[in-house]
C-alpha cells in the first residue's frame, strides 16, 4: 500500500527519480567532540594509504574488526587478556568504518546508493556482533547487552528514516557519535581488565556495574529516539501544514 503523504521521491521509482537520488547528497550533521580531529586524521590516512586499497576492502576490514572484538570479548571468559584483543578489534572496526566513505570521497569514486546501503548494513551487523560479544563476556549480562543493542538499532532506524524525509544525516546526538562510543567502550574494557567483575546491590539483587552501564546506554538511546521522533514529526507536520494546497 502506498502512503500518499510521503514525498514524491519516496514513491516514484522511474528513471527520473533514480537519477535524482543519485545526484542528491544528504547534509551530514556532525557535532561530536572529536569530529574536527577525526576528520584531519582520516584525511591524512586517505592520502597515505596505498593505491591498491579500496573502500570495499576497508568496509570488510571494519566488519572483520567487529568479529575480532566480539569473539575476543566472548573468549575473555577463559582469559581476561582477550579484552585487549577486543579493544584492538574495536579500533580496527573504527578504522574500516570511518575510512571507507572518506576514501571513496577522497578518490572521487563514490557510489551513493551502493555505498549507503552497504555501509549501513555492515555497521548494523558490526554493532550487533560487538554487543553480543560483550554480553557473552563475564563482565556484563546478555540481557543488558541486547537491551543496549535494541536501543542503538532504534536510533539507527530513526537516523535513516529522518535522512530520507529531511535530507539530513544526523550522525551525532548529545555531542556524541559512533567514535565517542567506541572510545568509551575501549575505556570501560580497560577498566574491566584492571578491576575485574564488579557488582552492586540494588533492591537486594546483585548487578554487574557494566550491565548497569549498558542499561543506561540503552535507555538513553530509547529516550533520544522518542524525543527526536516527536520533534521531527512536529516540524514536518508544521512545514506541510504551511505549504500552499
């Protein structure tokens, strides 16, 4: 069933609409703390990487880093030193995920629809692998990890839908983006290695402090999803109400 309230570009699938989607570039909104420094680092890496490196290889490297991180968190059940390998995996994931699009733009080899589809699909899978690995570790419970994953996926869905209807790719919320979350994850992982499993008693029940942090993260994601969805919906409703009929 077609929703006639959608923008014309959402319901037309003919050649003219396809050409418009190819030429349209979303406005990327980044207000995170490390955005300026990260951009400089990425540009320098793009200049220094060998010519045989391709964006697809970097995307694959990012996914491989996520698999390494997830497996290492799970393996920390037997030896806590695997936490350090997990941190290496998170860094590799950042390297591949952040550089694939930057490399394509640097070499003017962008494929907007293919890149958009592949990048966000792999990002979603990578996040799931890492958080499930965290949940399988001795430091946090699987329920907490899955709750955080649900919250994060809600935000991903919201960002993609918002981009579709507004043409704005909101990459950061509360001055934090994926890079800051990876930094926090590495920092907490280092604390877990140094401090081991730590629990607190709440209402006569014992909870891992790392599980509590995951529940807080998941709750924050869900609250951001609800608030920004309502704000965007009101703005879109106002904009369309003011349009001449």
